[in-house]
C-alpha cells in the first residue's frame, strides 16, 4: 500500500481572493492594500514597502499579455464592425482609429491585469507565496511504502 505523507505540512491559511483581486487591479499589495505592487511600469517590487510582504515570488510571465489581448480584441473588433456597418468610413479613418485605440487600451490594461495575476497567485499560495517552509513542502510529495 502507498500512503502519501502530508503530516508535516501546516494547512494553508485562507486568503480573501476577491479582496486580493481588487487590490491587484489597483496595483496595490494583495496583503495590506496600502503599498505599491510595482516599482516601475511592469516591474513588481521585491517586497511591499508598507507591510513587508515578499512579492518577488510571482511568475506572471505572459499571462497578463494573453488576458489583455483577449479583452482588447473583444472591445476593438465589435467596435470596428459597428463603425464599418453604420458609417462605412474610408480605410484611412480605420487606419487612424483602430491601431491607436488598440495601443491605448493595451497600455492602460496591462499593469492592472498583471497586478491582478500576481494578487491571485498570492491569494492561492502559488509560486512561493505559500507561507509553509520549503522543507515541509518537499515532504508533501514523499511516499511511505509499507508492506501489505
């Protein structure tokens, strides 16, 4: 019989996910809501200046960009079709409006969405945000094999 050993691991404390998501969208620390999450436009601070919560664990990678593409596409494409069907402007008008709108929307949305992704990782205890020490985390996958 194979038993999975999980005795040494403390239970993960429940973190408020909705509140964390809203704090991340505001680009604030998911733990306290006061400190800034970013030290530059898209550079996450190593730790919160207000409460000291470590934020360097995040692994947002390309996830915020995928969400931005999805959201901007769902805004721009219907608007483009609506304008074309109602007004039928010349192509030059389309070339002036839609790339500019796409760029502005992408730049406005990328930081709040990245903040929300990092905040959700914090709330779920992903990628090193789990407060359990590393030594006990490695024991969660160890197996005790007992003869039957």
